[in-house]
């Protein structure tokens, strides 16, 4: 989710939680060290969620590259994130144990939420280590001047998509570093549910019809498996 050259040409979109900071962190393990890195990252989940400023903290693994891990974490504000970064469990587990087993330093991207969480108490929840469940994170980089139109089209998709039988999570974020970049955090019961979603009339009308033509390049997506059990 790096800068695309369009940064500064579009404004940040309104957020339901303007102070909240979302971090998407990538960790790539050295060959043969995948299990060790996974263990360390899992050990970070509980202490991180226990911090007073944490909103959510979830660990994932790329389906097509078991050496690549992603943490999506939401923090109440920048102060809460700074406190987390300086905490003893991060310094001990991440800096001392995980980093030596990585091919490079972790890559961190920062975003803001553009949707409120799905608060329905009866909705089906995502689970860890499900062989069928799919986590999808698609990225969209808008052309200059097209951010508002892309945001509106994406937001129109949220409620009908959340109502689809196989949808577990569907949340939209915007990069803090480059407002032209947005991404969804999606969880689906299985690949079939995701395929059905991508063939709905709403998907063709709004994503294919209103978003695709306003992008710098075709959108790309990370397909992942959830490693940590979601809170709640």
C-alpha cells in the first residue's frame, strides 16, 4: 500500500472514527523459519489485544506463500499505537525473536476506517485455522480526482455485501499515506461464497461499473488464511 504519485491530489475521506489508526503489517520469514515466526506473532496477539487502546488485532497468512504473514490491527488513536510500539512484549518478542528470522524488516502501512464495524450480534463470525475460510484484502488506487466517486461506490456495496450468506467481515479502509489508495478487509466462509459475491449484480454495477474505470491500475488482492482466533 505504498504511495502512487497521486498523493496530495485527493483529500482524506470522512471516517466514522477519525482518530483511529489502522496498521497493516507484513512479515516475511526466512526459508525454514516460518513456524518460528508464526509462533512469535501468535504470542503477540493476546498481550496486544489486552492493551487499553487496542480495537482489534488479527494475524493472517498468505495462502500462496506460507512464509508471508499479515497483521491487521486497529488502535484507538496514535498515542495508543505509540504505546503499543514501545511496549515490552513488542520489543521482546518482535525485535529480539522475530526480526532475526525475517528476510527484511516488517513493512508497515497506515490507514483509517471508512466504515463502522458490523455490530449485528447474530452474524456469523470468522474463525482461525479454517481450511475453507478465505480472508481477502483487495487494494484500489484511484486516479486523481476520482477518490470520492470510488469511495461512494465502495460504500454502497457494504450493507448488501454484509447481508450475503457467506460474508463474515466486509470493512473499507483508506491509506493515511496516500488517500488515493483504499482497501477492503473481507472474510468469507469459503471460496464459493466469494465467487458468488463477485458475480452479484451489485458487484458488477458498482465495482466493475463505477470503480474499475477510475483506477490507475487494475485492483489486486491478497488472499489469506486467518491464523489467530478473532476476539469476541
